[in-house]
């Protein structure tokens, strides 16, 4: 292991406003790309009014629209997009949509460029408990993102695909697939249904919380994560009031901050549990995270006092890093989920008690666990949290 730490803030250009797509042709020129493909889901592909806003400035430089994105980025969907990118001969990807569209576009760009079977490209657990991401040396086409939801996927370099057979996540990591440009257009940010907006925002809040509690938290990450957690919390507390373009825009900025800050920290137990529940029971990640997060927080509290003190400040609750602060933060997160009309217990969300060991087993294979404040050495620790949340 090296005797030093390394911190890196990647480049990302952002364009915002009703006229932002006027900059698309110049961005393609800057990236050295003659043409691009839009990658999105089927519902977005049917919205000609929205897509015309991108089509118009691109003109003949648009090579086509691939609408094979599916929720949770299953491997089969990623492979379908990779085949489309390969056959189109395009030079750039424009991912339009939420986290699944962005992750699918990134992962498909890797599969398009790299040789070898998919498993050999993924991050692997080693016998000593450490993890290794293979070096993916092939050039990758630049990524442009047009987000519709506040997802932390926007600035990330990792791409988690769903293995449909096992329910586990397959992780690809390549810094060359980070978004080079992000376009925040009010018509696109206004297109997401409120329920989807809430779910994505809860995901981002959970990642910000877990980043603050992480064993690798650092002042560089604290600044972004405290601001993101506070902004997301107060925005969600307004519930159905997230109607204005400015409020939706701000949610996306908070999500970007949560994504950038957590690059330095990773996450903890909540995110892997949420992914496992979501894939196994077809429950939105945001709902799963909202139910589980207060219980994870209490489990980790003895080893995360510094992070809880920062989180209490971000949420503007009393108690700091004391036991009273832990209780106040957990209560605030529970009340936030209730205000969004989310179920308070896993049983109320349709999770069967007898499947808790299966959820724990899937979550144990998630790389985010390595930075949990309390070291997770066996699935029984996760199962105990699940029982509390059930």
C-alpha cells in the first residue's frame, strides 16, 4: 500500500439555461467529435418535443437515438447499447435521463471499446478482502450528460450494471468515461415525475450522509457533502413544492456535489442494502434507502461521531456528535421519509422477512462496504440492521 493519499478533482463543464443546447456543436468540436448518439429510455425517446431541443442544434451530426436503457442498468441492456454504438460508428455519447441512462451509456462505452468477456473487465474481490479494478486502457468516446433527475451518477467514473441472474452489481471503473459536459435544460429537469424526483434525491442524500460518515472522510469532501446533504434535506422537506425550474435545477447541483464529494470517501452500508433490495424486490432505490438509512446511521454511530456532528449541522438539528445528536439526526431522516409518504418499515414496502439473509448476502458483495465506519466482516452485521428496519 502507498504511504500517501491522492486527491483529484476531474474537469467537468456545465451549461445551464433554456439556450444551453446552442453550445452543443461547439462542445462536440472541443471534444474532437464529428457526431453523437443519444442514449435514453423508451419514454424519453417518444418525447419528440424534448428531443427536438437536442436534434435542432446537432442537425446532421446526430447519428441516431438508442432507446435501450432500462431501470438499474441490467447487463443485457448495456450490451444492447454497446452494439448500437459500435454499429453506428458514432464518436460521442449524449446520455439523456436519470441515473440508469447515464450509467448505461458509460458502461456501454466501455464494452464497445474493450476486448475480453465482461467479467474480466469488472472490479474483482481478491482473496485478502481487497478489491482490484483492471486497467481499461482503450480510448473511450466522450460522454455528454443531459440529466432529468438529481442523480449522483452525473460526475462519476464507475458504472454498476445489474447481473440479472444473481441480482448482484457488476462494477466497471474507467475515469475516461466521466462526463466531459453536462447540460441542465429546464425542460428536461421539469420532465421527471415528482415521485421519481423524490426517489433520486433520497439516493443522493443517502450517499451524501454515508460520505460524511465514511472512514475516509476528509475536509475536501466535507465541504461538498455538508452542503449537498443540507440542500437535499431541505428541498425534500418541502415535499410536493419541488415544482419550479430553479428548485429542480438546485436539486441536480446538490446531487452533483454529493457525487463529487463521495468520490473521495466512498459510501457505507446503506447504499449496498438499497441496491440489493431494489434489484430483488423491484423497489425504488430511494424508497429502500429512506427506510434503511436511519437504522444504518444508528448502527454506525459509535464509529462516526465526527461525521454525525457535521451531519447534524447540515440538517440544522441539535446535539452534534453526541447520543442526542444521533437520535435527532435519525429522527429527522425518519420524519423526512414519512413526509414523502414512504413506508417506514421494509415489511410495509413488500420485503419478506425470510429474504433478509439473501439481501445481506448480495449486499456483502458490494464494493461500497469497504468504507463503512464499522468494519463489515460478515453478513450477520447487515442482517441485524435489516431486522431493525423490517
